[in-house]
C-alpha cells in the first residue's frame, strides 16, 4: 500500500479534524461515500485539500468539508479528484477515522 502523511490546514473539517492535525492517507484505497479523502481541484491544481467524500459525480467526486461555515469545497469548486483515503490521525491524539 502507498501511505502518505498529510498536515491538515484550516477549519474546514472541524470537528473531525483540526488545523495542525497530522493524518495518514492511503493512496491505493478506493474512496467510498463518507470517507475522509485527500483531493485536488481542476480549478486549483496546486492545492491539496482534506474533505469528506459525498458521492461520485461526472468529473470526479463531490466532496464537502464537515464545517459548512468554514469550508471551500465542491459547492464552490466543483468535482474533485480523490488522491487518497485518510484512515488515521497520527497527531495530536492517534485514532482511526470513520
């Protein structure tokens, strides 16, 4: 499996994840609705984001932040390409994500 450490930036995934959390993403896992995922946007190719997968749509996945008041997501940017599925938070308190 391909694993990647990712630093979460911003409040978009609160309360599940917070700014400064370190997570582990599986680059070979297939996303399912409800998974926390690492994504890239066609309109912002240099930006990676951590969001929650909602459903596959033409052109990628609809993804949303858990914090609807503090998230830029598919509502503004359209479908995203899922690069990895986030399974674990390493820091500050290790745990498996649901």
